[in-house]
C-alpha cells in the first residue's frame, strides 16, 4: 500500500525479514512517567519474538519486565532519502525457565558488554508494523 | 565517566555535537496508552532544540503537541561493538509564530516527504543525556 505521504506500508513477513538484517534496535518504554528509549543489540527467536540480553539488576529490566513496550529498528540513507522502520509492540518478560535460558545462552543474542548477572528478555511480536520510503525527490 | 557496564557517559556539549552529525532520529511518545516511536529527519536550532517538519494533520502532531516526549539518535558499528546514543527529553510544541515559521522555512529541516500543510515541531532540549560504548571485547 502506498500512502500519499510517500511511505509504503510493509507486511509482517517483510518487517521480520528487515528486522533480521540489523544488529541494534531501541526499546521504548515509560520510566517515572516519562517516555524513555534505550538502544540494544538483539536477535529474533524462532517464533519471531525479539530477544535482548542485559543485566538482571539493570534499570531497563526493572522498568519493562511484564510490561508492554515498543521495539524499533530502522535503516535510512539520507543521500537517497530512503529507508525503512519496523516497530514491534508487545509484552516484555525476563526468561526465567532454566532450559529456555540454556537454549538462549547458546543461540540467543550476546550482550556487547559483560553482564555477570545476564538475563534474556523476550518481547512478544504479535503486533508488528513497518513502513518504507524510497527515494522521494527533494521537496521544492 | 566510565561505568562498570562498559558505557561512557557523555556531557551536554558532546551530546549536541553528536546529534548534529546524524540526519535521522526517533520521536518517542505515548499513543492510546501504548509506547510509540517514529523515525524522522531533524535538525538542531540555534538554541539546540530539536526541530522536525511534518504534516499539521499527522497523527504524530496530534499526539505530541504540548506533551513531553523523548527524542533519540544514535550511531553504532556492530563490527567494532562501538557507538553512541543521545536522548533529548522535553516538551514538544508546534511552531505557531508566523515569523518563526518563516525563519525555519529558510533554515529549518526539510521533510523527506511532501506535506502541503507542513508545520515545524520543536522539542526543547533542557534535558540531554548520552552514552558511548567503544570497542568492548566479545564476552566469553
């Protein structure tokens, strides 16, 4: 679907394909009643949920465990005024099942920083939206 | 300041210097009680506030005019596991003063898409935070 604003809406398979291409996204949540956002590296699980690895004692985990968050990733090129963005909106939960934690320790994302008390956080991907802009001419 | 988690806190001048280097950031706000995020191109005004240009009738403008939002920009390199992110938290307001609108029409950001009813939105930059990660080794 093309909109009059120049954006093309992406379907779910296309959104998930693009999400898998980038290493970093941004968790969007509320902290002390203010909008908050934190970039993190991530991967997609086999069920297409978003997986992060962080410290169990982090401010992020305290803020988002059990809460609906947004997760955004994008890739834009300013020279050609083109690119895409995808937003996953879903409940974030710390993975507490030991077998699941073991599986993700082998196949899940690795944190860019050392976290001795590392946990995995899963963001459910029931709601995935995306849009693309491709090479709009410079407005006059 | 270096933290044990491998991140280096950036001061305000460094945050503003980095913000000025990238064309696209993300507005973080609340829509229908859910966290929401939208990438936009932007520029910094002479007072370091963040300026966007969008359609007056957009969902974004209706959601954020007069409201405190977060605005995030970043640049990461996965190969070297390094990069930075900056978050501006402040009130967003549509620019309604005609002289100010005229000034920004000459010097402000240009939307990547054509908006016949284009308005400028200013996000105050009283609160600016940033952090940097530089080349952490791969965790074992």
